C-alpha cells in the first residue's frame, strides 16, 4: 500500500516538474505536512535514510539551479533575496563544522547535505517561485486547508484511539521513525494526539506555526463564508494543540499571537479569542476527562515551576540544568567547531551520556555539534529574520501586509523559544517555507504598490 502511494505521488510530482517548477513547488507545499520522514525510498540498515521528502526537494533544487543558469529573469529574482549573506554564512559555517569536526566526515557530510537541501536552499526555491501576492495568498489558503484535514484526523485518532496512517508507514524499512503515544499516560491523560506527524510535540510545533496565518487569513478575507471557515480552522488547530498534551507548543503559540493585539483589527482578534477560549473553557469544565488538560495549560504558563513539571511529566528545570552542564562539558573539548553534525544523535542513540539521551533544546545540539561557529551562524541568520521583519512591519504598507510581517516577527520569536525548549523536532522545513512565503509576499506587495 505505502509503495503504491509513493509511486503515485512521485509520478505526479515529476509530471508537474516537467511542466514547470512553480506547479511542482505548489504541489509539494500542499502535501508537505503529510510527507512523514518514515515514508522512504531507501530505508536499509547501513545506508543513509533517503526519505520521499528528501528526494522531492532534491529534484526541486536540481530544477531550480537549471532555471537559474538558463533563464536570465530567474537570476534577477534572486538579486533581492533578503537573507543571501546570512544564509551563505550559515551554509559555509556548517560546512566547516562538517569538515573539521571530530565525527566521521561521511556521516556528518550527509547530515550537512540534508540541512543544506531541506532548509537553506528550500527558502531560495520559495523566493524564486512566486510572482504575485495573489499566488502566495492562495498557497497559504491551501496549506491551511491541509491542516484542516490534519486537525480533523487528529481529533479522529484521539476519539478512536487509533492511527491508521502511522500504523501503515511504521511497517516500512529498517528504521522506524514513528513514535506512538496512544498508550502513554501523561499528566493523568491517556494518549497524546500526533495526527500524521512522528511526534506529538512536532505536531504541536507545526500547528503553532500555522495558527497565526490561519487567523491572518480570517482577518484579511472579505467574504463571511471564508472568515467563518478560517475561524473554524483556527479553532480546530487550538483544540489539537491542547490534545498534543505538550507545553512547548502552547508557549510557542502564545508568543506568536502577541502581535495580533496590536493590529488595527483588534475587534476581530478579540472575537477569535473569545470564541476559542470560551469553547475550551466550556469543554474542560463540563467533561472530567478533558479537565485534566488544565494542568498542561498551567504547566505552559508556569513552565519554570517544578511543581507543575512533576504533575505533568517531562523535562524539569533541574534536568535541563544537568543537560546544560553535560553539553558544556562537551563544548569545552572542542569549542570552535564542535564535534560534528551527528555527535548528539550518536550520544542519544547509544546512551553514551544519561544527561544527554533526551537533550531537550536546540542550544544543546549547537553546543555539542557545531560549537561557537554554528551558534554564531544561526544567531546571525535568525537575527536577520527578526531585524528585517521588524523593520518591514513599520514601513508604509497596507494593513494586511504590516500584520503579516508582525506575525512573522512574533512567530519567529515563539519558534526560537520552542526549539530551545524541545529541540528542532523536524520543524525547520516548515519554518523556512513560511518565512520564505511571508518575505516574498512583502517584497511583491511593496513592488506592486510602487508600480501602481
């Protein structure tokens, strides 16, 4: 069954790619949330994992560079890419870490290629693909539609305590990158929703990223039926974030939505929050089972308190301190370039250090794997995103674009908090996609304005 799905998907993608890159890119973005890392073309012991997602991105990149070197207008599009210098510095820094780290160059280099293709070059593809704000808004709409389906499925898996999608893909290959939480009790709650994602926290992180933009579509839509639809999607996303029973996505989304309260459409924003918070309050107060989720919300609001951590489970402040000290001990050994891009993965896989087996935080990964060079490179890159989104939201634009850039700014802050609380959790790809879309939307909007 899974082989048939892979063949059909890949065949359809190649047909779009042969027509033009834009169609193939749009098709990929619509289906990205469903491309679980366990859906692979090569999943054999002793060989690198070659997922369907990696193959599709590689084909997009190949097409991208072909267009870049054969079409002059395509080169012109990239001249205004806002992160060219910080992205190049990040790519070169990680390459130096790969070549001069202490890990096997072969395994570390494959991981570097994955980061380069699936993250750094993907944002270039997004930037070079779209030509109008109408196209990008349509992409946002269909991505939200994808998450509408995913959220419905997430609720289905919770109600029936079964996940046919994950059951199907977990049977494929040597590596099984499917973590089932259907039978895990956390904070007195049986099971954690993860829908089509490999982990509940990864699911929650993706939901927290898309929620600001589903609310943005609600605010900028002119027709009542569209407003109601995006309002309903936003409600489903919030419910699913709660059902993941994870604190970090709640913290993430609370930060990401801050900018909404400073928009000129505050009355519509308040309507969203009244409906969502009112619905959640009603559910948890009228159902003893769902009332247990209150501890998850409280644990997110007071995540530094060990009292709430012990009630809910998961990493406490004390355990994070132990992890930090362990990470620093490795960092001191090779502070400049770290050990290489696969060191923490090896430590976790083979249980080499109890304090680092489940190291919850991207900063721990950087301390061990990349050292000062990687930390500096990522700091410059994310600072570039924050600086430009803050700058652009204050420029003379229409209110819709200003709000979009404000949401990008607070979403990025929330995302940084999220990955440093939990780790990257396979969310980088989607973050780079959304960032590419929002900045290209800004660029096109401001150019359309000057042309008019």
